[in-house]
């Protein structure tokens, strides 16, 4: 205390403080929470990745044997898998062009197609039975070099923290449990079982770097043991058509996701504060309340609540929403039929057939794009589009709001929820959307099985699931665990597909509906494309496809078994579904359909 009274001492202390602050803020000095050693693991793998690309270019330039080239390419993919957890999390845009689908990326606002590139494009080229353009293969490889250099540049300047690193590893487990196990990014070579082993092994050095002595003696030890057991399971059977997907998911991958949460608790790692579709405290995909529908709402004021759901249900069943009070939402969306109507085509107000089949509202909350053609971004837009459609409900939103404000009970309920004196249009939309968002209950036998009830599935359903994942390749479009086209583990995009659907199950004439292409006429890739719907409750929603032309699941399965429209010699230039026959037997088809029955909610 006496020293502080001396002006010279005060000056020295202030000078020391300023010097310390300046030292802590040197531009090249790592921040305190920047995990440099973790970044160095990424750098090392990326250096190998770039070197392997250069080797491939040399091999292809010298017209090397295709088997040698394929083997080198497989090694390149495995190197990417060692750093996939980091690239997908910290550099998602780069990841899309390194290992995204071999399909054009669409800039919707500009109506522009961006050519596909990266590992999946190369796989199609290098594993094709046809001779490839050498110059084109080298061009794609050089573009991949640019992306590899981007990884290095970006990771040098970003800060990698412990909570982010854990979150990235957790995300990778869920990627393996959905896209990885479905063979999504190796559709031609089918090397995904081997790659999953590499992806899991990539956890080991990172967890060792971010762990402390406490977890090393407990949860980390269990995680490393489970990784070894998982790798042993993968090594036992590398045949994608006979691999036991159900056992690997339910016993090994689910266990790893549980153990990762134990690790987080022991290390006291905080959540990364951001609203995501998969809740941060979800132990696995199939945990009760694992998903947060609020991640799919337009904004915070649209978030759901029990009160909104209750009032939304009342409005959903009220004919006040249609012209002359003649029809409610429930008229065409029957709860007993998973909120469809059971008809081939939707019926208009004057009882004539409309263009398309009534889509299920069940689990539609987990889609970015509503209606078959995805013309509305969210459920709020979907509800108003139907209400105001002259052929469907022919309602007027302003007139409906006037009726609601004149109804004492409705007015009171709206005021209680939204704290406004009068009901507004956006509030009506949000209430209907909130009710629809409540229609995802995750109460099927399959969910029960994945939560630990091993008696929930029959042996036939178990075989059906393994066929669904493997030989039938269903999960490459209907992604686990939602079984729709919303891409895990981020769930930020819903995909559309071109299947070559015919007018009906005779498969003689292509259906002429442009689908999403109607709204993007200059984009060839989107012509005749439709949203990939959920398969949850699918046995309740017959007839099938956007046109209702397929009356049974057997007819649908025969269509896929043949290779879609192309497989029936229909002209479908932009078909995204593989046109190769699946060669499923009638018994196998029955087993797959039996599994689909296990996706019905109770």
C-alpha cells in the first residue's frame, strides 16, 4: 500500500501492465484458447492429402493401370476422412466442394447451376467402366488442390477451441451414423465400410489432445475401447450387401455417442451456444426429444409452445379458414392416414382432381421446402398458400383474421399467446405451423428398438432394415434418422431427386409434371425434380409418388428395383436415381416393406 503512494512505483506498474497487454496481443502469438496441436493434426493430414493428389495427377498423366489409380484414389479419400470432422465443421463450404454429391450446386436466387467437383466426381470418373477424358480428370484434381490449399489458409487464421473441437467430433459421429453408414459419398466404389473405420480412428489423436487425466482414466478409456471394437466389427464383414447395419448402429455407434456425452461432462466442456436441429444434449439420434423443431422456424417469435400447438390444432380443424366455411385443413389431411387423404390426387372445392397427391404433414416440420415442388421455404408459407388457393380452400387471410377478431374466444387466446390486442395474419400462420410441427412424435417400433428395446423389431424387420441400408440403397436418399431428404448431421438443406416417375405403375409413359423445375425453368437439373419425403408412417399414406400413380409399396419397390424411369427405358436425361437394377428378390422386397411398417408411430 505504501509503494503505491510513490509516483515512480505507480509509473513502473502502469508501464509493466501496458507491456504485458501488448505482449498478449502480438499478431502472431496464438490466443490462449487456440488449440494449436489440434490444428497441427489437420495440417499434417492436409499436407498428405495434397501430396496424394499430385501423385494421382502423375499416375493419370502416365496412363497408369486403372487398378493402381483406384487404389491411390481410395487412399486419398481415406486421408480426407482423417480430417473430415474438422473440415465439415469449420469449413462447410469447402467441404461441399471437396466431398459433396456429384450433382450441380444450385444458386436459387440467380437461377444458376455450379458444376460439381471433388472426390465424388472423381469417383464416378475413376470407377467408371467407360474410358475417361484424361484432361478432364486432371482438371478436377487440380481444382481439388485449390480446395486443399484453402484448408491450410483458413486453419492458419481461425481459432479452434475445446468446445468447438468436441462439437465437431460429436457432429462427425452423427455423420457416420447417417451418411457414412449409408455409403452416401461412395456410391460407385462402395468403400464406405472401410472409410468408417478411418473416420472413427481420427477421433483418437484429437480426444487425447483435449482430454485431462480425469477423463483419460474413465470416459476416454471407454471411448477408445469402443472405437477398437467398432473397427473390429467393420473388419469382420466388408460386403455392403450382407453387413449387419442394425447391430453396428444400435450397439456400437449409439454407444459411442453416449460415451462422448460422458466425456463432455467429465471435461466440463460447455455447449456451443447455437440452436441446431439435433439438440446438444441428445445422447443419440433416437433419444426422446432429440430434435428441436425450432431450428426450422423463420425466427425466434415463431418458436413453438404447447399453447400454440393447442390453438393451432383447433384452427386446423375449423372450417373458418375456407371460403363459405366449407373446408378445414383436416378435410384433406386425415390424422388416421398420417395426415394425407388416401386419394390418388387431391380434390378441389368443386370435387375435381388436382394435379398432385396430397403429401403427408407428418414430420414435414423437418424439411426446408414445403409441397412436392418445395415452392415454400417453411410451414408458415405453406399454410397461407393452401388457404388462399382458389381450388383448395379459396380463403382470404384478411377476412379470416377479421372473423377471428370478432370471435371472443379466439381473440382472447390470440392475445394470451402473442400479447397483442388483435390477431394478425402471421400469428395465424404460425399457429397452424406450430400444430403441424407437433406431428413428429418419434414413437415407432424402430425408435424403441434404437433406444434399447430389443424386442421392438421382428427378425423380418431387422433383415428389412439391413436391406434398406445395403442392397436396396434406400438410405442414400432417405437419410437416417428422419428418413427424408434433409441432409444430416446439420439438417440445413433438403434435397430433391429426379426419379423418372411414370404416370402410373405400368411404367409406360413418363409423368409430365415439371415439379421444382416449374419455378426454375432455366435450370435443367431441377426439371421434373421433387422433394424427398419422409418414410415415417409411409404405410399409412398410399397411394405414392407426387402423382399418386403407385397404389402400393410393392409397386414403388418394383419401380426402384428396376432402376427408376431409366430402368423402364423412359427418357429421363437428368435422373439422379441410379438406373442400375437392385436385383432384389420378392422375399427381400417383402422384408423391406415389413421394416417400413416399423416406422409407423404409435
